[in-house]
């Protein structure tokens, strides 16, 4: 089954937008190996919008020859030779969001073309859908066309949550679906899309079917296509922690060729990635206010296969060093249960606790914990 665990990779849009070319994609693929991204599980290299030539040729999509002089199939081959998978972008309407030719009425021929090119992942957008056309039906159409190629192509539905794709995305053949509009490289965007708009969607996710709150902005620091002022390292850490707890696809959006150490420490945190990739495939849920009236800003919990529970305690407020607590009763554990607590950012065991665990969390930062009940 495709996407047994949430897909991990990189997408060109957040940083590069229109400014894509084959050299950039090759260099990015090289960095997957040299920076350890491949070893950490990142697999898909995805080209977003604006790879296309402005007109079809003989009814078929083709690439912008100035950006991809050796062609998309050769690029796919290079990416495959590095042990990676190759993703591309199209749209359910007549044009892509950036105004290039798209797949409405061409679903079969485009799916066939992508399969011939060696595509492993299709992100499928929702701009320029003719009026009166049923949106979800267009996704079923492309889902069917992809299936008919016989090539396993992960189908990434991108209709921004407009028609509740969590209710029909898997039936349409999708393995992931955007639940919101586009993310920006700014804390208020992370709060809105991540902390506010994902609440209650956890029942719809599982192996082969993931809610997608959009790509990561970690490491962008206010540079690139979706820049909106940028974030602090604490904010990027919170963003990544929440996406791991939400079992979201982790699609890196920064320029991986120039990552600084803080970005590496976030994107390559194996213990956080293990939470995201946990085989149980449960999406984390919002716990909210916990314990004896003490305020904590936002707590999220994700049950794991070994019986542990991953917990994120987020300080969404403006005060440094806010005391945050997770009470066992709020995550379904008995008060007297003895649990080991591990901090997944400092990579340290913090001890054995009953009833609750408290820690201080700085402004917009997170404590990401693995709470493991002891069998006694
Ligand atoms: C939409 C999508 C984005 C990106 C652009 C490309 O806005 O939501 O993720 O793919 O289109 O034009």
C-alpha cells in the first residue's frame, strides 16, 4: 500500500516558486544523500507548479525546455538513481494556479504521460475548475486514471479543504489531502493552519490516508516564495513537532542546499520523525486545558504502537518560561500509572513520573515528550 506511513520529502514551491530548473532539482536530490535526509526517511523530490510549457504539444503536457533542457524523464531517472522518488504537479481545472495548462478533460492522457515519465507522486491542485463541475468527482477521475496506468503513483489531493476531502479523499484514490489554504513562513500562519484548523480531523487519518496541513516552512527564515517575515527557531521547532504529532506528510520547503545547523537539528530529529512515522498511524489530537485549572496553552497527544503516548506542550502565548502540564488522566492514563518521560528535543530521559508531568516552555516553543507506561 502506498503511504503506509506519512510521505516524507521536499517540494519546490515554498522557497522557489517559478524559479525552478533541473540543476536545482539535481542539487537538491544530491543533498538528500549528503545531508542525511534520505537516511532519515525523506524520499520524494517534488516539482510544483511552473515546470510546464505554456501549451500542450499534440494534446500532451510537456516541460519548459529552458528550465529542463534534458527533459523531465531524464530528471526522473537521475532522481531514481539516487534512491529517491520523483513527484510532479498538475491541477484538476483547465489551468494550474499559476496559469499553465492543466488536466481538466485530459485526466487519462496526463496520467499516462506522468507514468511514462517515471512519476511516483502527483500533487493535484484546484484552480480554474469550470463552474458547475463537481470538484470531488474530478479527483475521482484522476485517481482512477492514475490507477489505470498500473504504476504506483501517490495521489496528493490539493483542494484546500473546500469540500472536506478528509471525507472522500481516500475513496477518490488519494493518499493525502490538503485540509487548509496555503501556509506562509510566519508564526500566525502556523498557528491558524496547524493549531486551529486541524482540531477534530484525527478520526479521518490512518495508514494510506493522511490529512495534509501543507508543507513545512522550517528553515526558510523569511526568504523565498511564501515568505511572510519568517519564524524563530523555537517557532520552527513547534511547527515541526506539531506536524509530527499530526502524522502529517513532512514535505520540506526550504533550500536544503543551504540549511544552517538549527534547521538540520529540526528536520533530522530522528526521535521526532519516529513519532510521525509510527506504524500505528494515529493522528494526534488536541488535549487542551489540563490539570487542576493550571493553564497550559496547547497540548496535543498521539498514541504510538508500543503503548507510549507522544505529547507536545506548546506555549502559544508571549510569556517566556510558562509552566505547562500534562495530566495522565487527560491522555487516558490512570493517575497512579508510572511512566517514563523522554524529551525528544534534548534527547534525554527525564525520569519516572505518576499523575502528571510539568515543565517550563518558552514563548512559541514546545516540549515534545514520549510518555511510556511502565509494566509493573
Ligand atoms: C496552490 C497550492 C500551492 C501551490 C500553488 C502553485 O496555491 O495550494 O501549494 O501548489 O498553487 O501555483
